[in-house]
C-alpha cells in the first residue's frame, strides 16, 4: 500500500517522490519555526524598546538633576566667596574629579588588555593632545580677564 502512494504521479500541489515530499515538509516546518521565532522576537522587542525609552528619559532627568545640584552648590559658594571665585572653584573641582575618574577608567581599560588597552592608549593620547592646546588658551583667557 505504501508503494502505491509512493508511485502515484505528482498531482497539483503534490510532490512526485517521497524525497520531494520530505523536503517540502521540512521546508514547511522551518518556515513555521521562523514565523514563530520572528513573533517571539517582536514580542520581546516591544517591552525592550519601551525600556530603552524609559532609560533615556531617566538619563535626561539625571542630567537635569545634576545641573540643579551644581547651581545649588554654586549659589551656596557665592554666599561667602566672590561670584567669579565661586564659579572658578566649582569648575576646578569638577575638572579635578573628571581627571581622577578618567584616570581610573583608563587604568581599568588597560588592565583588561587587548583592544581595551589599545583604546585606553588612544583616548589618553587624544586627551593629552587636546589638553595641550586648551590649557594654554585657557590660561591666557584667565590672565586677560583678571588683567581688566
């Protein structure tokens, strides 16, 4: 009985041989699985997309909060320091913290080795070159401002 089915001529939509039928069945299963995975990925991406948006909004709020805190500290410093000195002191403090955190970060990248170490070296070289141009220009600007 199985031979009778196997030897039947191909009809419309029906493969001619068992190998062709098997290939078609496997292709159907694969297509169904791909559709299922695509649906699962789409379902997983929707909440992730909202999560990214919420994280970006949280980052924006963090920047606004840091700005407000900075303004508060500046106003407190201005109660007992001249305005320019308070601004310069706060700026100097931020720059000092940035240097310390930057060095710690670069040291961690170097310790990781490989491409991270190369990246750390490139960042260090770029920052050093930029600082070499900015610091003299800033010093000149401060001297000019204080000389007025």
